[in-house]
C-alpha cells in the first residue's frame, strides 16, 4: 500500500505512534503533528496538502542541485542493478569510490589527495578525530592529543561529534564527553566584537583565542584545531577575512593540525568547491557530506591531506577503523553524477560570480532595512538575518529564540521554507537558485517579517 492511501491525519497518527524524530521535543511534536513533505521539484517542496514551498534550506543544507534530477535516480538504478553493494575492506574496492576519490582529489585544495568514506557527517568527524589522534601516535607523540574546537560549533550528533561540537544543550545530555576537547570563542562579530573594534581586529582576536588555548595546554599536547569555515547550524557565522589565515599561521607555528568541517560549506556553497579555497587555506583534513550527493544518498567523505596520508602510508600498520558502508558503490555513483552536474551547469562559478553577489545585494537592499532586522550577512548562497527588538541596541525579543520562530512560521505560511536558530533566520538554498528565485525569496521573507512584526510588537 502506498502513502497516498492514507489521509494526512492518519499519517500523522502513525508518525506520532512509531517515529522518534531527530532533535525534537517528542511531547510537543505529538501535540502539533508533523508536516508531511511528499514530493519536490527544482527549488520547490510540496506537502501532503499540496502546499508549495520555496526551499530556502536545500533540505538540510544539502540539495545543492535541487530536486527532481532524473540523472541521479538513473545513476543509482544502474549501479544497483550492476553491483548494489560490495565492501572496501580486506583489500577490495569497487569502481565508483575509486573514481570518486580521483575526482575529489582534483577539486580539493592541492595538498589534499586522499579520501575516507562514511555515510554521514557525524561519522566522518568520528573518523577525523580518530585519524588525527592516530597520526600523532604513529608520529611518536601520543601525548599530542588535545583538540581545540569552538563554542556553538556543530560537528554532528554521535558521541565524538557532539564532543567536538560546542552546543551546550547537547553537551548537557552527553553524560561524559570524549576527553581532552576544549572550546574557544567563535568568530561572531555581531555579538562579540568590542565597541569600535574593526572586523579585521576582531578576526585576529578570535584567532588569538586558538593560540591562547595551545599555550595553555602546551603545544606538545595539542593535536589539532577543528572548525566549520562558516558556522552553519550555529547561525551562519561568517568570520572576518583576517580569521582563517591567522588560525592557519598559528596552527603551523605550533605544529597543530588544521581540520575543517565543510559538511555544509563543501561543494560550491561559498562560491568555490570548498570554503578552504574561498578563505585561502590548506587544511590537513576536510570533513564533507551532504551536498556531495546533493542529499540523494547518504554519503560522507573525509578528505585527508598529504601530511597525514603520507605518514599513514610510509609508517604502515593498520588503522582499525571503518564502516560497512565506507565507499558504498551506489552512493558513490550518485556522488559522481552529482559532481558532474555541478560542473556541467557551472553552479560553483554561478554562485561566485552571479547569484552569490546578487543574493548579498538583495538581502542588504530588501531585508536589512526592516525594523526587525539587526543585521544581514551572507557568503555565496548562505545567509543569515538577525532578528532584534531594537536595531540600535541589538536588544532581542524574549523569550530568547521565540521571535525567529514567529518569523519562520509566517514564512512557511507564505510559501517560504527557512530555518530559525536562536534569534537568527538562516538561508542555505539550492545552488540552482536564479536571480528570479532570490527575488521571490526576498519578497516572501519581507512579507513574513511584516506579519511577524505585527505579532511581536503587540506582545
Ligand atoms: N558537521 C557540520 C558542519 C554539520 O552541519 C554535521 C557535521 C553532521 O552531519 P550528519 O550527516 O551526521 O548530520 C553537520 C550536520 C541544523 C542541522 O539544524 C544541521 C546539521 C544536521 C542537522 C540539523 O541546521 N548539520
């Protein structure tokens, strides 16, 4: 029986009875009932009642080539018929992960040429953590194992990924994080810059917090620094241009590995294949997932720099780590086709030269002036809108986070799917958005802000 035989109410009841959703208050969700999305095409998603929503979040930061791409379905179908699964353990390989690895080495920063596969960003970060610690062990420095991360970082939801992340609410439920991970300040100028401090100086100060953490532990105790080039789930926090080169300089000075988490920023989002290229840095590991397949298949790739890879190869010895689905042939076939489409349609260049700048200008000209908006910011096709009660003082509405939810609900009711995190609205649309789609989004967001303003000002 297909889902069309069920009413919305029935699907919601079954959902409530049997399905535990991620990151949800299960009591609240049961009372509200879930929105059931049934199909999608191009930049639009459709719910069970036929409502059409412009998807401002590319699913969950992943559907970079948009929905309804037959080529990806065909690539999966062909691969499933030929070889649906075989593992890459025990000195075996299958063709698609081999070819995908070559492609990834071509588009990655030039010092990055090896790939380790998993099925999710969280898994890839587990791999990254184990790999950098293993690296220092085989380099004869097992005590060099502390990881420096940042407050509000999101690196996934497994125990290792949660430990790497800097979300307090998640740490509270850990009951014991992976040891020896510390968190320093995030490069979030809107709230953390001092009065009169320039963006440039703020970026250097935020980077200095990494150096302070290295000196506090002693450089011989620090394995690596990890960060999202642009913090995603934490609120699209875009660091000043001074930040990443300075972090890289500090890491090199103290011989600390640089790990980038590009699960969101990878595959064109910032107008280059990777944000490492946007910010001009050469990390030792790059965690990627999501848009690697545009979300059509679960797949992650930890891109590993030459420094770590050559030690693994030269010194030998088994790295006791891997997943059943490492290098899954179907997921890799879909990824290959996805990257081919991104390339053929010039989506990375389009974000860099056309839609990215147009998106930035549209947010500035049409959204930033709204009474509820404290700041807009964007990089490539990734943007944020800060919701405030008072533009001048940056005072927020109380309770914290509630105003953004009000804006989001009006946006959804007006055909625009976007995400609220804290007091920030987030946009991370498919890279197929055109100038017209950006215009449509701004119009719908503007309307949502107007309606939210009426609600919020009478509270
Ligand atoms: N790193 C980053 C930077 C991420 O954004 C992960 C790792 C983990 O990936 P997996 O595939 O294990 O989920 C992510 C995931 C949100 C939201 O609310 C963001 C993510 C996942 C779920 C929700 O914005 N990012």
